[in-house]
C-alpha cells in the first residue's frame, strides 16, 4: 500500500524526476523508477534502512545541478531547516513528507505542515489507519489538510503542491485510490481473522486427540 501512487499517476510531465532526501526503504523509491521516473539522491541522503542505489535504480547527484524537480521526498525524521532551505531553492512541483507512524511529537509534525504552507504550497494530507484488531495499516483518505480537522498528526503524510491544478488531480486520483486501499485492508483483516480461527480449531483438535478420553475409530 502506498500513498505515492496518486502522485505517480497524476504527473503528466514527459520526464518526471524524484529527489529523495531520505527514504523508508527500497520499495518506496523503486515504485517511482518502475513508473519511469528519474530517481536521484543527494550527498546527505539518509535512508531509515540500508538501500543500494543500483537496486532502485537511483543515482547520487550534486545539489548544484538540481533545478525544479518534479518531486522532493523526505521522511519526517530527517526534516530540518537545511532541508527546508534546499526545497525553497530547488522549487519542486511536489514535496512529500512522510510522517505517519514516525513516533515523533505532534508539535514537530505540525511544524512541518506550517513550513510547507510557508513555501506557499497547497498542502494535502494522506490519513492512515491501524485501528483494527491486527494493527494492519491502511490508507484511509487523501484530502486538503484543512479538511482533516482536527488533524491526527501522527497518522498523516503531507503532499504539498506548487500547482493547484496538480493538487486537484492528485485529490481526484487519491480519493479513488484510498477507497480501493480500504477494500483491500478489509480483505486483509478478514483473511487474518479466518487464519486465526482455523489455527484455533486445529489447536483444539490436536488437544482433543491427545486427551485420554479420545478414541480413534477401529
């Protein structure tokens, strides 16, 4: 499940580019490369887990050559005044900051949202849930940040757009995508419930077979 999918499908530029300041893992970056995006990292790239750039594939680039990338992506753990300054200089079409389940203080996440708004970007947010029995994470909704009141800061990823038309397209695709993700999440929960029920039945049967009162048919 990914809330990057609406960004990928909404983009219509012939050669989209994604610059990662940090990343949660290989698949997060690889989905852009698979969709035909040019993927790059800077010298200060800080992945949360080890990533081999050749597997993406992605290349390391000098910050001085970055001009108006399609996307700059950053994990909330790596957000800093320096990265905010980089974004202000590069002027990307979209800034994605992943905050959901980062276990950071809500005040820090709210500060990120204010920083993005301060760049005069249209700030959207993807709301995530994990409130089911098995804590399975699922994308719940993509909307303008002001529509998600009061904001559940620890469950939001931010998608900030320089172009309002692009923001509207991401919203249109995002709402459809979120609906599909919710249905998938419900199926995953149902399958987990079914699996646990079968496991309990099997355990009960084994326990009954080991009982001295259990008679096998002759």
